[in-house]
């Protein structure tokens, strides 16, 4: 798993139509956020957008595959490869990305809330 600096720079340039994009390297890949919403992942110089049952058919119609980060393990049906024709067209890419951002933004975070620490007792 790896993402080259040149591929990352290209994708970020293409995503200029998406507001406040940020990236975070993780497990050899790169996670992509817009306004804090995690909507895409890059791995092996391939871009994958978050999908649901409504968005998945447009990716399958383009014969794209689900994100499969571990060989021999089932693919993650929640992320699909962005079609090359979409990646090459910045305006079209922004439209597809915004669908995934909206999807991500409406789903609750999976992070568990931090446990409250009990107040320390004062020593007398």
C-alpha cells in the first residue's frame, strides 16, 4: 500500500472544486476529508470514494471495483474506485466527490465518546 507524492498532488489539484480538503496518511494510504467529513481513500495510486446503496450503482455501471486493502480478504463495499474518466475531469470529479462528502457528513461518527475521568479527590 502506497500513494506516490505525484499522484497525491494530482488528485488534490483535481479536487480543487471541493471545499476545505485535507489529507491524512494512514496505513500506507491517504484519507481525504472535506470540512472534517472523511469521504475518500487513496491506496496504490488509486482513488476510492465513499458510497452507499444509492451511489454504488453508478460506480458498478462504470465497472469500478470496491476498495480491497488486504489481499485475500473481502472488499470494503463502502468505498469504490473512481472511474478514470471522472478523475480526469475536475468538474465531474467535484460533483462525484460532493456526493460522497454529503453521504459522509450525514452519517454519525463511529468514534466512541471519550470517557469522563472522575475528579481527583483533594488530599487533606
